[in-house]
């Protein structure tokens, strides 16, 4: 890989990291969906909870759109966006929303995104105990 290829990958990673946060802040379904390949997948324990499915996987833009809409419609107050950076090898992007923040606690997640041509191909969300407690208490209801 040449230096330019490495720079291009880093620019794509940075763009996804920043645009993902912007889409969440604005609760913009179209902006979030634009970050995914047409046949992308997302895996999360929130999928069965919000969509009433047995498996926690959405595939393709149609399923992703419905899931993202439900997430944005049912965001509890403890779902904040404090994070301190990301890790990447140029193809996989990952970061943590830690439970402790400078101001309070927030739902704790780890986001892992596999990128392809500057878009999210596979997205996995791993929940911490604090976030799971909020889910179990029904504070993230459809």
C-alpha cells in the first residue's frame, strides 16, 4: 500500500467517524443510512428489542432504515455521545462510549465497523452492563 492509499483510508475512516456522530446528533436517518453499503449489516441486542425479531441482525438499507428510525424515535436520556477517539487499521473502525463521562454516566457501547470503499459494510454494537440495564428496565421502548 502506498502512502497515498494509506492517507485515503485514514480520510475515509475519519469521515465515517465524524459523520456517524453528526447523524446521531441530528437524528438524521438519511445521513446515517448514507454511510452504509447497500447490502450492509448491523448487529445489536437492540434489534430484537425494537423490531420484535429473534435475531439481532439487520441486512440491507430497507431493514437498516427501519431500525435506525426506531433507534432515533426511542432514544433514552442516558444515550449520549461522549467518546474520546477511535482505533483503526484502515479497514476496521472501532470506538467506545464509556459508562463514565466527565459529567455523568451514559449508556456504554463499543461500535465496530468494517469499512469498504469508504462506507460501512458490517457494523456490530457491543453493549456494556449499564446499557443493558436500561434495556432490561424498558427505558428504550418502541
